[in-house]
C-alpha cells in the first residue's frame, strides 16, 4: 500500500497512513498488533472503497521510540478529528478491530456528524466486572494462539505468527510483536477511562458489530453489551472464528462489511 506521512498536533505527531483502493472513503483502525496481518482483509475492502489505514505510533513505520506519542495520538484521533481534516475527509465510514474498534466507537460518538457508517470487529472496551477479559499481554505464544484463533493450528494463525527466515528480519519481527504488546499494556487499557461509556449514546451512524463466536480474549456475550448502547446496532457472530474473524475469514467478513457499507 502507498503510505502518506502527515504531521499533526502542531507538528508533534507523525502519522503514517496507508492508502489503497478507490471509492467512498473508509478509515480502518487496527488492533494492538498493527497492520501487518490485516492487508488481505484491507485489499478486499479496497475493491469498493478507498481505505485509509493509519499506523499508531510504535506499531508502524519509523522509530519504535515514537510509542511515547501514542497517548497524544489517541487524544488527537478521538477528540479532535485532525486526522480526517488532514486526509481531506469531511465524512467517512469507520471500521475498527479490537482496541481500534473502541477508538472508532469513540470517534463516531465525538464526531457523529462526520461518520457515515460504523463497523466494530471484536471491539475492546465497556467491560463488565462479572465478565472477565483474558489478559493476553502476559501469555506466551501458544496460549496467545489459542486465545486469538478458533483454529490455532490453521493457516490464518500460521500467517499471523510467521517470522521471516533472514535472522535480522526475524528478530525485528519478533521484537515488533513484543513491542506492540508492551505498548498496549502501557497505554491502551486505560482508554475506557476517557469516558466512552458516558457518550456512546451519541453515536448516530448505522452500526455493524462483528464478533468471532469462539473469541478467547473477549467473550461474544460482549457483543450484546455494545449493541444495547448503540441505537439500531446489528450484531453478526462469525462461526469458526476467534478474536480476529477478519483474518480467519477475510473474504466472508469483507463481504459482510462491504454489503453493510453499501446499504
């Protein structure tokens, strides 16, 4: 994907945004592992939309030390909409996975007039104390596979955890996974405290919630929690899918999302 580099927040935050496809604008907000595993899914969405996929600092191109910008980046994205302004998008659909889904949810609440449709893929946030969320940040690779994928031995899991053969690239890829988890542990879990539960009712965009039926990180019962808080939200549970249904079944989920966006 071509990458656009934007300087935001009075030049304090550098944003790398991958752009692919043609058609109505769609902004994709990735989960804690960055965009490295999402490209097949995004290419399918790009058949009908222009997909803008920003990297969060610390999980995309550039110096990994930029992770200290992440908290500023999230405030920028959620509460100011400067990213949309710099991309020249007056209005756009939002699709988000995992904590990216929660960010999409916040953005749709804060900038409701600018969001045409909202798709949440296994979004993190709005948890309940009686429904524990697996702390995948402390898991080793095998338990993490079991939590993320309905078929831990399947092709989607193999691609997700694949490492390059060249030693230096292999070490960098492994470090990237560890760094992304460290970023998430430091910055992402507090995000619900920013107050999403207080203004989620402000979301006006038609909303589709997609959940893997065998999610080992956040139980599918949370889908109904989200749906009850967003007027007219529709829930689709994906069979034989875990926390990353768009990776295990990219064609099916992309078709489902595309059909929803075209309504």
